[in-house]
C-alpha cells in the first residue's frame, strides 16, 4: 500500500495538472498560455516555481525564459541556462531535457552534481528538487522545457514525472495551435491588405475608363454617373451590404463602356436611329463584357454590364435572358438605366422628367422589370431622393 507521502505527492501533481490543463484551454495567445499554466502549477504545495524556456538556435544555444510564476520566481530572473552539451550551464535539468528530449529529474538539489552551478543560488529560494519535461511540437526534438521546482526533496516520483510530461505535451500542442492561428491571422491580414490594394487599383481603373468615355462622349459618361448613383440608392433601399453596393456602383459607372466601339455620329445623332443603327447600339453590352471579363473584379461587374439590357420576360438583349437568369445587379441597373434615360435629355429629344420615368417603371414592374426593385425606386422618388441625385450631377 502506498504511503501517505506518495498519495500527497500524487494529489499535488494531479491538482496542478487539472488546473494547468484548464488554463491551456482558455488561452488565446502564447503569453496567456504560459502564464496560466505556470500559475496553476505553483498554486499547489510544494511547488514554488514553474517556468517555460524555449531553445534558441543561437551560437550559445541559450534557453529563453518566456514565462515564470511562483514564490521563487526571482530565481529564474537572469538565470544562465543553455542547452549546449559543451558548457556546464547546459548540464542542468532544463538543458539536458532539451538536448535529450526526455524528462530530467533532480531528486535533491543539494546532492545531485548536475545542479552544482545553481546550487548556492537555489538555496536562497528554498529549492530542493526539480523536474524538467520536454515541450515538443510536431518534431521529435524538444523546442523547450517546462521546469518545476519544489521546496521538498524527492517531491517527484515516476507518476508525477508522467503527469508533468503529459502536461508539457499539451503545452506543445497549445503553442503549435496558437502559432498556427497567428500565422493564419497574418496571412488573412496580408490578403485583406492585398485585396484592398487590388480593389483600390480596380476602382482607379474604373474611374479612368469612365473618364475616357467622358472625353469621347460627355453624354454617355454623365448618364453612367447618374445611373451609378441611382443604382446605389436603390440597392441601399433594398438592404444590400456596402461591399456589394460598391461593386454595383462600379458596374454602373461603366455599364455603357461597350459604346466605345459605336460610331460617335450614332451616339450623338439628333434624330431617331434607324434599324441598322439600333443593331449597332445593341452590340454595346457584349462589347462591354468582352472589355471587362478578364479583369479580376471581386464583383460580377462584367456580367452586370452584359445583362443590363436583359428583361424579365425575355424581350431584352443581347441574349434574351429572363427571370432568375438575370443577376440582381443587372436588374437594378435596368431600372436605374430606364429612369435616367427617360428623365434626362437625349440628343434627339428633351428630358421627360422623373415623374414620367416612374410611370414607365410602374407600368413595366413585374413584366420587364423586377417588381421589388421598381417598388424601391418608386419609394425613393416619393422621398425626393432621386431628385437630389439628379440635381447633384448636373
């Protein structure tokens, strides 16, 4: 039957293990993990110091103390510990543990010659026995050690060694998981930064394209800007998120980019277009799509441009799409484009005004235009939002 002393030692180790394991689970970063584990250990008598050291791969093979706790915590401050077999500082429990990747036990610090370099210092803090257990990640070689000190000789039997070795293994897993998460967070941050840069570059590209259109055809560029603002307002009314709205806005800014291939005399013709001229005009969604389709936008800008003249009943162009075959961005563009086209001046006629535009939208709602989008547009008109938008771009 085990003695009371053995049972007490096991109980101390079990309690320390349980509390340290709990601290491991709650930790979100390396410092928090080490702090929690060391603190949990020294809350159990007779452990007066626990610290974690990581093996540095410098010329001296030093051991860096990354966390310490306990009544004898000052003992670890400035302590010279290495994991090189060529120095006396590397022959102590922590150094040997890292070298061999095995637990090292100092049953009595006053008698064990391996502890000689630290014996006098340890007496000042009441240290009598020490255990160092290896911390590993995915490699067999230890990356560091958990070292625990007690104020009693022979405080660690084989069972306690196994418990602390198991705890060190969990520390290794915890550190690896935290490092993996840190690297993942860094990668996510880098990608977000790159994505922001890409979006900024694409925004600049869109703005440049829009300005190019304006130099060639001031009417078309002004039309695109108004459609962009109208589309943005409709999307907000429908509850779209700002990121998606940004993509819609950019698509609207260049929705007529395909007209760059249309002869200028057709775009500015002061009379109604002939059938042949209309056929040429109807090529602009496809031309716009071909211009934009290979640009790596985050949003479906090329598709929105391609489909903005498609209609719910299949009467649109260029592909006679219908219903859900048309993406939501294109459906909003269709409504905004209709409102702007009817209300504003054309080379061949004066503008008919917003009221006339909305009457047309109401008439087409559920037939050629999406009814929910039409309703949102009508509500914005009643709130004078469209009037403000149109006035702001004059």
